[in-house]
C-alpha cells in the first residue's frame, strides 16, 4: 500500500472526482422559465393584413441597422416600428418629428410603409409623404408574398 509522505499521518487522500450539478440545473430551469414567460412579450408590433404581390424580396442593409417602417392599420392609424413611441398611434407631425430624429441618428437607413390591404390609399400616401418630409430619400412599400397552393 502506498503511503503519502510529507504531511504527517500517512493517510492517502484521493481527489474528489464528482461535481455537484444540482445548483447548475436549478439555475438553468429558472432561466428557462423566465425565457418562456418573456418570449411572447418580445413579439410586439401592429397587426396588419398586407396585400399579396409577386415582388422580388428586398435585401436589408445590415450596416445601417433596422429599417424604419411606418405601419398604416385598416382604421388608418399610423405607427412606427422603433423609437420612444414604437407601435403607438401617431399623428402626422409626431410621425415626421420621430422619423427625422431616427434618420439623424442613422443616416442612410431604409424606410418602408406597411399598409393594410383594406386601408384607404390616401392614408398610405400620407405615410409616404410624412417619410419624405422627414428626410427619407427613398420609401418602399411592403407586401406579403402570395400563398402557394400545395399540389
């Protein structure tokens, strides 16, 4: 039998080779519950029924950040996708001011209008004009791709 020299009593100590993973599992379960509760809250936005169109998908320029999107609901209310009043109904002057601030912070960011298929075309034009007054050079319209029938 081997003896340990140096520390006196000659008792052989073996290193503990087990790790207690119970605290780690507890922490992971708590984080899982937190993420399960908060994930649905992160999905925010204004619900609109976009028109369908056979259009080529646009490429997003990731260098300038998230595009500015003005949403026009079926009732004609306009809202922005970002900023201090994100997804809140905005009047024309408020919208122009907020977009102007966003464009000043991120020059060159892409701008789009999401208009519900049932909204008056004049309200979509109001949103486009507001974006142009705020300083957006080019304004795009967002649509949904047409539904494909399964054959």
